């Protein structure tokens, strides 16, 4: 980490926060897995990640939600590895087969500056949870060199609020999945039985930091509808409305397809039927949630307010 002695004070995330994030890797409890291994000395936990950030790609991407992709694309940083490791992961070569290469936080910061030069609207950290320290470190370094892009934290939601608190000031947009409401499903598909108990405090911490999505800043909750599990969707939409309010911005996705090991897990070994997709969209319409987008097939089909 570079010295701040001669630098003007940072208005955003601080060096002290970074030090604490790195320290947490010494007995890693960055995420709810709480592996308690020393990543600073080469040990690896469930996410199989070391101290260097490992990246599959840094490039502009146009398939995110409309205010994230904009017209010039979102500057996506695809981190390798994952702390959740879902059986249906569509990015499994990157998330579970270690595709990518190790780099330094300074190299990542240089990539962020390149994205800014190319006109990206933001820097979009995809699956960053297990690299929270390294990602925040890169933001710190890039900002010192003139990077002014908003930072998107694009996460499964399998986070610890304690870790997220240390990201305050580094992140402008939280793009957070709400995957499961039922512990048995979270266990079956992600070995993360505690996900349903943790996800709402996690979103609350995100809202505390950046508020509801407005004017290019805030929280967007993503929900992917799973085949055969529409009841899960109904519960999740109800909980979002009840706990976070009808103004919550929701990105609703019905384009699930069975990837990775999903072929072994009925009923998620198929796409949604047309009836399921229609029923899910009806649930969304009846949910009372006012803001967001419904994403169908491969492209975002509609944007703006959900009315
Ligand atoms: S970030 Fe990785 S090593 Fe750390 S607690 Fe989570 S899964 Fe374990």
C-alpha cells in the first residue's frame, strides 16, 4: 500500500479500513464461511483464493441493468473463484475452476483507469466478496491517480455486514442478489444454509451506506427465478417489500438456464416453462414493488418503473 503522508485527505474509503480488511484475511472471516485460515501466508479456504486478486477479465459489458450498462458499457472486473459455489453457476469456469490470472492491486487499479479512458460508466466488481480487501485497495489506488468512476459491488449477497461496513466509502452501487428464502434450498444448491438468515441484514447495511437506488447511486436487488421454486420467489418479493419498502429497486430475472452441475438437481435441471415465467412476472406485478426491471431471455426486455 502506498503512503498517504503527502496526499490530500481522501473523501472516500480510508487507509485504515483497508488495513483492517487485509488483517481479516490473516484468520479469514471476510465472508460467512468464516474459514479462519491465514490467507496472508498462502492458506486457502472455501473460496480457494489467496492474497493476490485473481481475475478472469476486465472489459466493458453491455448486458447489465440499464443504468449500470448505460450507452458505453459497464467496466466489469470478473474476479475468479467464489465463496458461494452454487451448483447452477453460469460462470462456473471462472467461479469454480480458477480460470484467470493473479495480479496485484496496483495492476487492477491500472485496469480501472483504462476502463475510465475507454468511457465505461463505472467499475463493476463481479463476485468480489472474497477479494474485498484487494478490490477496495485497487479503488484506493485508482482514485489517487484520478479515477472517478462509481464503483459497483456486484454480489451474491453471501456477505458479512461486518465486512461490508469496512467498504463504506469505496462502493457507490450495491447490486445484490436475493437468492434464497429457505435454508434447505440454500443448503442443497449452495451449501449455504445460513444465507436466508443473513441476506436481509446484509441488504440493510448496504442501504445504510448508499440508500435506495437513485441518481446513479444506491442498492439494486437482483432476483433470479428458479424453475420449480416459484414459491421461493413469492416469499422473497414479499419480504423485500415488507422489510425494505415498495420503493426498493429490483432487477427480476426469468432467464435461468441449467449450467454447471444443475443437470443432477431436479427441478433446476431445466429452464422455466412459459407458464412459470408468466406466473413469476404476475407475482412481480402483484408485489407492490415500484422500481426496477424485468429481464427475460438473454436481454433486458423492459426498463424503467414497474407499474
Ligand atoms: S473469503 Fe474465502 S477464505 Fe475467507 S471466509 Fe470466505 S470462503 Fe473462507
